[in-house]
C-alpha cells in the first residue's frame, strides 16, 4: 500500500523516498530518542560558544578547560542575577524639604492625677486604709493627724476583701517562705510560679523583697508570686490593681464628673498671638488619666495652621495642677502630661506622653516630618490596616500601637472572659472586676507575661503603617514664675480663678506650657524603588551577554531544550516502555511468539538529508551503513513471472500437431 500524507492523500514520489529514509534513520534535535543525544545536538547548534566548544574540542585537557570555564560562567551569571533580583526589591530613601504654611498638630493635655482625691474618698477609703496599714507594718510609717486629708476610719482588725484577694508579702528564706503583713504568719510558697520584676536587685538581703501573690481561683495550687526590690514599687503596683478593679465598676458619666473639668485645668490660653479658651479644646476620657483635653482636635472639621515659627506664634497655656488634691498612693509626681499627634491619631498618653513640671515654663519646639514607605514587596507595612486580622478598638487611623493594644485586649477577653480596664471595650465585653471575674488578676498577669515575651502572636500579626506623620520635639525648661514677678502674677491668676486675693495660688500648683514650630520646614521622607523593570531586564541582558554571549533568543532556546524537550523525551521513553510491556503481556497471555517488528532499530541523523531536498544518488551514497545486520542485496528475479499463460482452456489441434513436429 502506497504511503500517504497526514491528510490521507497520496504523496509525491520524491516525498515518498524522503519519508522512507527518515523512517529508517530517526532524526535528532527535539525528537532525539535520548537525553544524551539531545544535549549533543544542543551543544552543536546553540549560539552559546562555550557549550559548542565542549563538544568539538579535541583532547581531554582542552575539553576539561572548556567545561570548567562554562560552569564558572554559569555560576557567575546565577550569582549576578540573584544580586540584581535582590537589588530590584530594595528601595532608596529621598528627603525633600520645603518651606510652607504648616497645619498645627493636635495637642492633648492631661493632669497626671486622673481624679480629684477629695471626690474619690467614698470609693477608695477602704483601699487607702489598708495601704496605710501596710506602710505602718512594713516601715513603721504613721501619718500625723494634721496631714490627714479625710476621715479614713479606724482599722477594724479584720481581714478585708482586698487582702484576701491579693495579700502583701515579705519574701524570706530565698523565696521559699513569705510572711503575710496583715496576720504576721509565715507561709510556704512551694510549687508557686515566681516572676521577678525587672527592677529587682539581688542585694543578698531577702528582707528587702516585697511582693504579692496571685492564684488561680479555680486551682489554688496554681499561683504566681510577683516580687519587687523596692517596697514603693510593690505597694504602688498592689494599689493600682485594686484601684483598676474599683474604677471598672464606676459608670463613665460618674468618672467624668470626678475628674478635672476644662475650667479646673486651663487658666490662660493663647494661639498664634490670639486669645483662646476652653471652646478650642475637646474632651475625651482616658481610663488611666481621667479627663484629657485636646487642642485643635479637628472635630468641627477645622484644623488650625500657622505661617510663622517661634514661641510667640504657637500654643501657650497656663495649667492649674492643684497638687493638694492628688492621690498620694496612685501617683508620686506632680504636673501634667502632653502628647503632640495628628488629628486622626489616638493619643497614647501612657506610652509616649511628655511630662510637664510645675513651677516651671516648659517650651517644646517642633519639627514636622511626613514619612512614606513602600508596601509589599519592598517592606512589610500596611496602608490602612484593613489586611490586619485585628479589630481596631480605638476608632482612629491605624497604627502599630493601636494594633498591639487591640490584639492584647482581644486575647484578654478570650482568655479571661473580661476586658482590661486601661483599654477600650470590645463589642459585647465588660471590664473585669472581683464580683464577676474573681480570677481576672491572675489571668491578666499571666497573659501580659506572654505578651511581653511575644508568645501571643500580636507582634507577628501587627505591622507598621506605611505612611505616618511625626513631630520631633525639643524640650527646654525655665523657672517660672521668677522671684520678682511671683507675687503679682500669682495674685492675678488667683483673681482670674475666682478665688480670694488673700488665698493666692501656690506656684507648685501651676505649669506654663508653650508648643510651637521652631521653623516651617516640612521634611518629607519617601522610599522609591531602586530599580525599575526595564533596568532589571537590561542588567540581566548585560550579564548574559558578558559571561555567555547569550541573548533573549538563547534564553528561550535553553528553556525549550532543557525543560520542554527534555520532558517530552523522558515521557516518550516511558510511554514506549509501557507500551512494549503491555504488548509482551498480551502476547504472553495469547501464547504468540514475539514479532520481528517489535525490536525497533534506532538510526541516527544524517546531516546530508534535509526535509526540503529530494534525495539524490550522491546523498544516498553518503548514507551511513547500518550498525547491525547484513547489507541488503538485490533479490534474485522471480522467473515465474516470465511464464506465459494462455487465455484458452484447451489447445487447438493444429497447434498441437505443430508442436509435436
């Protein structure tokens, strides 16, 4: 049967001969039967000179040198391309300084003492009484009657709720025993989990160590002992725990009334050379600092700006601190705390607030800087925090601090069943207190320990913000008021405060604050990609051309040969093996002998045969002989084909007689 083309039509005579030759002599290249032949074909036909020299070089030494040079060039290319790729994901920092009219930041001011001590006596009387008793027991401290600011009542000698929940202890005998300050009895602390405060100093005298013990309400054997090298730190921490428990049970409206009003805190106000008053301040309640007041908060949609630098054109306020109404156990310093921030940021007074001294004029000069970082893949920052799986509890723009505090509060609610008092409430949660959550203190301390050791996962989840504003502060302090002006100034301020002249203010009750721009130079720090895609491709091409004299076409050729063709050869050989195994299995099952055509004879490429050219006599003579088997010979003629056959079934008589003669 005559061979036909792919479409079923008969082939021309020349193409028939070409097809038969190619059938007996399989070609190389992408249709090579083995990977070795594919690699040899690639080295002979590629444009990369090193690979070709490996094949055509004569002598082992010269071939070894070319192999070494080619592999070294490939290694250098991979190294340089890796450096280029890493450099592509780097960023350069540019700083731009421009002079212009600047928006004035929000300035939040809080009294260090959150609530008036005289207003809190009904809530803190029992706690203050036990604190004084602890000081008297440990240090022999006794407050004189003339210094008593309120009637605290007499010690009734019974163990109260506070001491049952968190007893104060004197640690002895290398932390194996502890003495209860109230009863004087010693107790063993075996099996307890000890947590030494970071401020502890190993002085060798265990009598200096004071602390308190927190136990799991559900498992009394699971306890933690927190120790302090200073009795001041121990008593203050013990006092704050009970203080937060008390404040968590007071409604927000009541706490706002117990704290300082704007009229109580602000005496005078000037901005940009003009007078201002409490209407320019907005109030917000901070759990730990009471009522705080923010100047230029932007709540009404207006943000003040300044076009002149210097202390005369900033914010100037005189604050009334009222030191006499401070809580002696909650705070040990007097003054105010301020923080400079953007209108959309939450003021974290407890973290980054700046303290203002009394009887002094504090000048704070500012430099404004806006920063912008590149997000992925250049850095691991977030644009708006929407990709962070932590709920923002502060209703302000995203920041790393907001994320960390919100993450801890979420873990607090999940682990302890209630929220920590110093942070905003999540939806559906309530603040911890003894009555509803007797185990919250122990749970809080253990959870906070994990948070500090980065075991809660908050530090891994939260990211820096890509863009932020920053005001660099420079603080200077001067004595205020001066000795010569103290008398008349305090009298005038007392009159403005509405008090009698003969009961003038004390200078330790006042603080003078000035916040201003030192200059109007706005600094803008931004990150820009160090390389673009065009530069990256150009660098790749330069490295490939330098070390391998290779172009983009060469790279495509490498991908085609080393990946596509190599994979097809491996899969084809596996298919042939599977097909051969299946055919043998079928014949073995049928009991048939193997066919002669099963063993395929592999030929080799003939460089003289080209697909487009018809084979000639000269090219046929240059065909290589088969490696196995005998040479094909011309078959003998079949003489049976010369026999004449008549069309008649019987011979005629006349021909028969003629034949006999």
